[in-house]
């Protein structure tokens, strides 16, 4: 899925975005976290889970005939 790559590239090249993503996750701010992920270009369905040390983003795309899922884990 291209969206996982788009998100990872955004985190890598935009340190402010990366810090804001980390801060939102650590504050358990789901709405801000979703807004940030969407602002990076993610349009597919996703689920987030986080700990004080990392965030996991499960991206899901497809339909009944062709579905795929990619998990991105970012540690800090």
C-alpha cells in the first residue's frame, strides 16, 4: 500500500510532524492523531494503538474480493 510509504516519508522528512504525532499518541489524543495521519495523505481505513514507547498504525484497504493490510510501527 502506497499510503504506508507516504506516511513514513512524511514522518522522516518532517520532524515537526513526527513530534506532533508522538505527542498526540502519548497524550492519548485520538482525534488529533487521526487528523495528523489523514493530513499526511492517508485516505484508507486505519486503526491506531499506542504505548508510551511506540505507535502502531494498521492500514486497511480493499474490498471483499481484494483486501490488504499493512502495519506500521514507529518507536521513539
